[in-house]
C-alpha cells in the first residue's frame, strides 16, 4: 500500500522533481526504493533517522 501512495504522489509531479518520503517498517523500506528504481525513478538518498524512520529522496524519471 505504501508504494501505491508513493506512485500516486509521483504521478502528480513534474519530471525531475524530488519526492521526500518517511518510511517505517521492513516491507516499505525494502520495497519502495526497489520498485521506484524498477519504474525508472532515481533514489537520490536513503537516510536512517534516529527514530528508525528511513527518509528517501526520489527523483521522478524524465
């Protein structure tokens, strides 16, 4: 479900724009970066916050 929300956000963005995500839980932390890359987007960074949240920056393809 997390990637569905991510994809909807990316669909509303212009090519080249950057989306910032905060992910909790093992499944989204594994699947969102992998799926975004498979769809042609670029994961710019993945930073672990002190509270265990993974902060991703994804650049929309195009």
